């Protein structure tokens, strides 16, 4: 049995949250908190320099966004197990990040015991997700059965999404799909709402999970 401590980095914009997580984990788990980060670039740098076993990362990081930070770390350091934290976690976010290599997805409101269980599970190779989100995966499965994708996008919304991914502008999309500019905007707003995204770059990530 390996008695070496789990080397972790904690990335969150609030010092009190970072310290709180560290104190709970150090008291209940065999961990060594080797680094902290307050933004995305800090997390990327800490992971590159320290090569931790696990990164606990808030999805609401900025500079760059949490999603961009996650993608960069997964690309440059795929062996680091990333547990993503979110204050308003959704099933679609969880599914998207787990499908792209996250080791876990936890609400920040989870209890200390839940974080301890998550850390212990990830350290031995299991994925972790809260019971509430796991139950929500049933709804995502219904979406797949009904529409062919986890977000419940209509066939036309999928077409608009693919055009957005290709870089087409609103008028170009309207012309290619033979619909009005206003209809394109309506579909795009619906896609943002259903996928919990806010930008074209985030939509590109969504399209990879369809």
C-alpha cells in the first residue's frame, strides 16, 4: 500500500475557501497541499511547476475562465486528476467536464465529509460526483433518447450550433439555413440557456460532446 500523501493544488479566487478546504483535507486525508492559486493562470502555473496528483479547481475562476483553465491543464498535464467545483453546478456542466476528463465534479456547498470522500475516491482511480447531480443524469439520458444529445437541443439548434462553431456570423448562418437573422438569434439564445454557456468559445466545447 502506498503511504505517500496525495499532493494537491487548490485553485479558488477566495483565500478563505482555499484555506478552509486545505484544513479539512489535511485533517481527514493523507494529503500534502503543495500549492494555491487565485486565478486560472496561477492554477496553470502551479500545475506546470509542482505537478500535483490532484487539482481542486473552482469553475468560476477568471484570467482565463475556469473552462479554459481546465482545458489547458488537461492538454498540458493529462495525468493530473482535476476535481471541478461549482457554486451553481448543473448536470450539463458536470457531464461535459466529466466527458472531457475531469476526475470529479462537486458543488462548493458540499460538506467537508463529501470533499474527503471525493479526494479518497479520486486518489484510487474512481470518478466522483454528488448524489444530486447523479440523479440529474437521468434527465440527461432522457434528452439523449428524445433528441439525440444531452442538452435537449432541437435539430435546428444543432445546425445553428455547428455553424457557430465554424465561425459563421449571424447573417451568414441565416443565409445558409434559409431563416431570418432574428430566428438565428433566438436559436442561439436557446442554445446558451440549455447548455449553460455564455460565449462562442464555450459553445465550441459543447459541440464536441454532441
